C-alpha cells in the first residue's frame, strides 16, 4: 500500500516523534511510506520547554529526508489546505494520523476537510483526551477523531476509550515499541558518572519532563518514609525539563529536609546521554496521577530496569507485579514508599533483568504490521 503518516518527525523531539520513527521504519518494510510533519508544532508562547527540535548528536530513528515533508503549521489554515492538496496528489491508499493532544483538533479537522473523501483515515491516538481533560478537550478531540475510519491503540486502556466514543468503528490493539535505540557510549564509566552526580548507593530515577500529572510531588512526599525504610544511603535522581514551576518542587524538598537525598538534572537530555542515567539507577519510578501509555516505561525496559508505577490508564499493562516492577495506586506516598521498600528487599532474590527480557521479547508492536496487512486485504476486497 501507499501510506501517508501524519505526525511529528525528527528533528522534532519527544516520544511521539520517536514512535513515528519506529512506525515508519516498520511499515516501510512492506509499504510505500511518506511522512507529512509539522513546520511549526506549537506556537512558542504555548510550548513550556526550551526547544522543540532535537539537538542530540545521535538522532534516534530519523526518518528519510527524501520522503518526509514538513508542511503543517499548527496555527496557519493556509498550510492545512496545502497539506491536504499534497496528500491528495500522492493518492495514498490510507492516511495514518498520529494523535496526542486536543490542541491539534482544529488543524487536523482543517486538513481532513480537504482530503479526498475516498482516502481511508486511520488514527493512532496516544490518548483520547489530554491529561488535563475538560469539555473543550473532548470537543476538540472529537472534532478530529470523528473523521476516522479505523483506530489503532497502543494500550488496552486507550482502545477501550476509543470504543466508548466510537463503538461502531474498528479499533485494533498493539503495543508501543520498546525504545531500544538509546545506547551507552563504549567508553562510559558508570562509577565515575555516579560520583560526578553525587549519587548515593541506592538510586531511584524519575525521568522525563515534569508536569503535575506526572506525580513527582507525591514521590517527594514519600521520600522521608522511603529513607526510613531503606536507609539514608539513597538518592532520588530527577532528570528532565520542568514544564511545571520548579520553585514549588524546590520548596517541597527544603520543607521535607531531603535535599541531601535528591539530585535534579533540569534539562532535556540528549539521546546519547539518556543511557547514563538509567545505567546508574536501580529502579525507575513513575508515580503518574493519570496516563494512557508511556515511552519512559519502554526506555526503562530497554535498559532492563524495573519500575515502580501507578495503576492509571494503560501505563502498567506490561508490568508484572513483583517480577518486572511494582504497581501502586496514584496519589499515595505511603504506597510508593512501601513498594520501593519491597523492591530493595526483593533485589537480591528476584532476577528483574531476566523477567523484563521475557516481557520485551513478547512485545507485540510487530502486531502493527499484521493490522495493516488485514486492512490492505479489506480495502482490496471492496
């Protein structure tokens, strides 16, 4: 089939761009794939990070520049018409739309309004409404997704959400790929790096950008209890940009008296440095208040790191309690502290690495290819 994928492509950064790269790579093995990406993803006024482009020395899953077209300006309706005209000229057998934020509802609807109605629309939603959901979020989401003919969800939670909104539209399920593209430098000195950060013997990692729904505040509240349970020779390593106001987190750390046990690296980590932080950590903690799926879990599993994760949305669907990690309820510092204590108690006897490897091998991202094969047969039979 001739496929057009619409989503953020490298050099745009982040989990959505990485997922698109994996998807394009997989589908290109059997299909003719073109990518339509964004010339402007967000207005600078609405983007809380430092930059939208990946400035890493090592690109992760870069897309083919000859088949990638940066056409969509998120706030320019003229570009939406131009994008649709470009897609129509390509005459694809299917248009595959990546969805992750209701902000893009108007732009997606604008593009799809001009796309040839004979082209099937296949949406891959990261979530159904944004994490800070509202009536406006739902309206903007429906504005775009109502145009879909098919859906593919990378978690059962998202699939169920799609089915509630669109019970009569076919919805397929697969899994996010394991993000196994972050490799350590051959000359990396783990001990020296840990020493340079001032890490203690036991290290818990919170990785990724900081927003309220990521639950970092609950993890900080748990730290005094964690230190009582596992000892004071522990560090909470926080790595990522603050999309939330950092000052309130710093104040919380001071108020709890845990400054000596918290290390913050407040920056977007280049691809070639990601592995450093996972390698010096014992466990990755994901105390999210809400969520549907997580690229951080995929990265953790790629480094064979166990997790302590909250039972929200679909993010814990591939976590096996006591074998690849521990699952706790959200907004519960006591449960976080108890789970982290369980982890360190289990560490000498449970082979977390081998258990995670088993889950990684069973990952069904490859099922995505079968979904497209099935759809190709369906479209040809019409």
